[in-house]
């Protein structure tokens, strides 16, 4: 973006019925969102956050009604203990189109592994979608904080700050020194004193779950050098799924819900072989809980392949829902180039299809 510290269009992430609008700036300062004259900030303990990452919680009903928001950034070259001085550098209005009604399209990016050009070329060819999903392994790893820009380049290049975005973390995103800082750059739910990367969401007639498997091998694997504790994390996630079922009247049985999807980087209905056979008992339980919820589709990446697992497929976990695995980072073309394979969900009333693109056939679910 020329002549502005705003690096990309903001990403309007969906969490629950609300949004978390995140935008990055080249210089340090304070950022906030204005909707119909009301100011929404990242204030915590009375302080507006000073820095280059601005994560602003916004009430869903308010933005859905207003259908527009204004991004404001005030640059402070320094934040002195006395008399810091700010200069307003950004005040930009965006229209916003929430997913509404029963006819919509969802675009699925996963396993881009730091690519942005070929995935966005695919999006361009596909045409505008109502909801964008970033489903993990957007980068190779989290060893450099700059890697986190990739998700914003993809969100900005597809949603343009005007459409809602779902973010689901992948196993590669958990690797490297900056992995612990990723929660500042992505939407999170706050529970029990922690920022969590799994939660439900609601957009129009669509209800969904964002799930996070964490790493794909045992916590004790030498590759991680003792830095992770996903066993504990996944058990907390199981408890969360049980709490969603206990609260179903306000979750998936709420008025107007027509379609229920779960989004998870790893297709945990697969039986993986050692050393990838981690959390077998947990994934059996998640499959059972998603059955109880009556999930219509599980949408995944991770495998660098594109295929559908129908409900009750032999040699998979016995799920009553189908799983669509829809992402291949780079498919070689005859001319020596490569293209990206992503996923597309199209809903038109009771008619619902998912397919990998390009080249996939419609799978009804
Ligand atoms: Fe992966």
C-alpha cells in the first residue's frame, strides 16, 4: 500500500459471533476501528497497545448491521513516559459483507507453505467468495516473525478487508522461536486465562468449529526438543468440545443454523502410522463428539493431496460425516511452472458441494 504505514488490508477474523480485526503497520503506534462513530480498541488493563500489530475485538452484531468500518492508525515515533506525541497516519473506510443467507461460497487455502502468488492466482480465477479459510501451514515454520505476514497477504489479496476470514493453525506454524508470538497475529478465544486457537463460529446460516491438532508427532519426538505440550492442549480441546455440546442451544441448535462444518488442518479421521500416530484416543473421541454435534463436513489440509473421505469409510475412524482434504502446495506444470490446488465449498439452499480446485469434481455433502 503506497504512502501509508498500513501494510495490507485488515483481516476481519471470525471468532464466535464476533470479529477480531487484525492489521499490521510498518511503524509503531496505536490502532483502532471505528464503526458508526463508536471506537473499538485493543485496550487491555487501561492501555492502548503500542506496536505494529493491532488486534481489535469488534462486536459481530454491530459490524454485521453497519456493513462498514474505518481503520485508524496514529503513529508515535516514541512512547515516552511523558508527553508522547502521535500523528494520525491512516483513516481508511472499508465496506464489509458478512456471510448471509443460504447461498454462499467458501474458499479454502491451506499448506501454502509461504507461497502467495499461485494461491492468489487461483483465487482470482475462482472469483469472489463470501468466506475465506486459512487452514494451517500457511508458512514453512515460525522461525521469523515476518513469516506471519503471509496470512495477511493471502487475506488481503482475497478478502480485501471486506469479507470474513477464518484462521486455523497448522503443525508447521508451531515451530520456531516466534511460534509463541503467533497468538498476537491470529484470532484467539480467551478462556481460563489463556488465548486458545480452537473455538466455534457463526456466520449467517453457517455454524462451525475451528479445531487445532497441534503437532503431528509425539511431544517427546526429538524434532521438537522438549519445547511443546500438545497432549495437555488437546485434552483441554476435548473438554471444550464437550462444553459446546452442553451449550448446544446457543451453539449449533441456535435459530437459523442450516450447515455445520468443522475446520482443522490435520484430517484426524485418518489412522496415521508411527511416528504420526499421536493422540489416537483423543481423535477417536473428537470423531465421536463431532458425530454427536451432527457435523456436515470436516474440511482439512496437511496431506498435500486432495481427496474425499466419505462417512463410515473402512479403515478410517468411523465418522458419520465426510472429510474433504483440499490443498496441494505446488503441482508441476508442463511448462516448468507450478500451480496451487485449494478448495471450494458452494452452498445453495439444501444443495451443498465441496471440491478441490482446479480440476476436482463436485462432492455433495
Ligand atoms: Fe501440516
